[in-house]
């Protein structure tokens, strides 16, 4: 039996000195979809509900795993974990938390409306072995089970039965249950009121088991869909913080002495991908062959793009140059190889194209969203100009996210720009398994270009089940080096998380772009 030192994971940041408690109002571009934590796979909705519902383990603001409703755990065998639950925890309605609530929550995640199940499909069974002990059995060895469990919110079994909420709310069927209208978690905040598309008001839960590091007496969330209107609301004092600020509004916020811009690198890596599969590209003037299958052509594209200029001129210095497809902030990501494989060199790019049989270049389509990522269309326009200089003529396919998503999902692309954050696991395995390994009918659905490498796939299979962390990290490094060697993609940068607030507020920003209210302080 291998013991995991939960005490080490439980290192907590010392509480800041007490100051006068305050109310706090913040805004985002859309409302949460539901109060039911099992009904949605929407990233923002689930992040919001993290403030109300809790899980056995959680991420802190540095994305380190730490105990939450479980205080410690043991790996009994590669497919069996035992969790010891926290004693004395109460739900917002006063009911006591116990093992039966964990078992019930897992059963509820297996009902038809439970879109939140996602990464939890690896779990085979959850069973209570005592009032405060549960065992979780997985279908196969899964060393990053703790990361997955950050998505399994715990509900009170008795409360759910009393409020017609024993099954997850089916949002696709426009269903309503007690859990979609009300909430009863164990988290630091409880829901006081909710008006759809207008506001959701939270208040601190006085019976929370943990020591509060926030000093908030009331939290009001107001969805504001229009970006200019959100910025105006902050400038006008109607809200205290925004967790989505357009880069073009940064100067306006910075010019106000009462406001601040809070920004740092997001987990999301923006990259260019290629059609590695077709023998003839769908969108190109080359007939009878696919130039993007030639590593010399892919390297030419890599060396024709000046990522430093993109960072400076397009991203306004608010980007972090990417050397691999995995953000260095993802768990397991090797930082020593997060460097550019080849330098920016247009002359070398031209020579490579000539060697590959394209001395005059060629035309190729570039699929790019114009409203999905930070400055996405501007990036693609700038990249088009850089490629034009070496003879690669871009056929622009710059579209709204709905049209772009349809094109991506249908694999109707030759060259494309996409971003991936490695969430919700916040682990490099997500990128390896979802974006890079060989696409199948049931897996690697984000491998749009259908790159395939048997050596890489074998490593991913080993990484999936490797329980020794140093060995696992070495395998991840080896896999990423294979992808770099083949220039299977062109990583560009990690885009910024850009928030803004009143200057007297500490938001404790995280690279996963989640506002954890338990850290927010109004000074």
C-alpha cells in the first residue's frame, strides 16, 4: 500500500491580517447555466459553483492539489484508492456530511442529465466502507485521479431526495429540479438569491469547516454580455471587478488611479495545426499531394513566424512564448524544453520550401476564429503576412466562433489556429491524450489535424497508468520531444488571463482563469 502524504499537500497560506469586511460585485460575459453542479460541462458555470459546492480534493490558487472534504488518502492498489473524509463538515442547511453523500453524488453523476461526468468516466465504483471512509475503484490504473476528483461536487443525499433532485437536472430537455433553482453545498459561500441573467447573490457560510481567508460579507455576480458595457460598469463603479477584460481596454483601466489590471499567463496554449491526414489538401492550389505532410514545409512555416513580433505588436506584450504544446503551468509539464525549437529565419524557411519542391511557395487555407481567443483574427492576419514573405499564400478562413467550430469539428481544414488549456484536469496528460495522440472514433477528439505517431502513442499509454511521478514526468518529456522533433504543430504562446478591479481588491488570480472567492479580499 502506498501512502500519499496529504499533510504535505495541505500546506495552507497564512491568513492575512483582519481588515474591515466588505461586499463585492463582479461581472463576466455570461450567466451561469444552472445551480446544479452535476448538470453542466460549462467551464464558467462549474468554476462559479466551486465557491458553493466542494470536492474531496481541490486546487488552490497556485493550482496545487490539497485536501478538501477528504483529509487524506491511500493508494491500496493501482485501481483502488481509499479516502478518509473530514469530520464535522456540515452542508449549508445544517445537515452533516458523510460517506453516503459521496456515494450518492457519484450515483447522481451517472444519471442522464449529468454532463459534468466528463473526466470521471474512469471511475468504476464508489462505495462507503465506514461513516467517514470511501473507496474509489477505477477502470484501469489512473495516477491523476485526484485531478479528476476536483470535478466531483458533493451534494447532500437527504436534501436532494427532499427537493426532487436525486437525478442531475437535464438542461438539454429544459428540465428544472430543486438543485437547478437552489443550492446546498458545504463550500465557503451559500446562495442567498438568484435572478436569471440579472444577478446571483452569495453570502459567507458561517459554518464552513475551513478558515476563511476572504473578508467578504456579500458577493453579487452580475452577467454583462457586452464587453464595452462591462468595462464602463467598472469605470463607473457599478461593479468592483471583471474577470474578462479586452486587451484594448487595458490603457483605460490603467489610466484610472482607482483601478488596476490583474493579468498573468493562462494555461491555454495557442497553436497552429496542420492536416497530416489527407493526401491532397482541401484548401490549397497544390494538386495530387499534401505539402503539409513534409516536415520541411512545417519547419518552414515555423521559422517564417516571428513569435516575438506577435507578442509585442499583436498581443501588446501580454503573452508568454510557447516552446511546447503544454503550458509550463500544467502539472507534469517539463519546463526545461519549453524553448523554441528553431529560430525565426525567413531565409531558412525559403530554402526549406525549395528543398521540399515548392520554390515558389503555394496557397493554403487558414481557419481562424475572430471572436474566440485573445486577438485571434489579428494574430492570423499577422501570421498571413509573415508567411506571404516566404511564398506561402494564405486563403483566409477567418470566421465567427460558431462557423469556425463547425469547420474544426468536421475536420474541414488544411491549416488552422486552436487553443487548448489542459482543463479540467490541469495536467499535461490532457494535452497529450486529447490533442496529440492518434485520433480514434472515441478518443483524441481535439486532434483536428490527425497527426499520428506510434512511438508517441505508446508513451501516452504508459503515462496514463504510470504511478511513479518521476518516471511519469520523464515519459511526458520524451513524448513532447517527439512532437517537437516532427514539428507536428507550431506552438505560439500562452495567452493572458486579463482581469481588472478596484485597486483595493486582491483577486488572487490563477492560470486556470477561475475566481476563487475564498481568497478575495477588499482592503
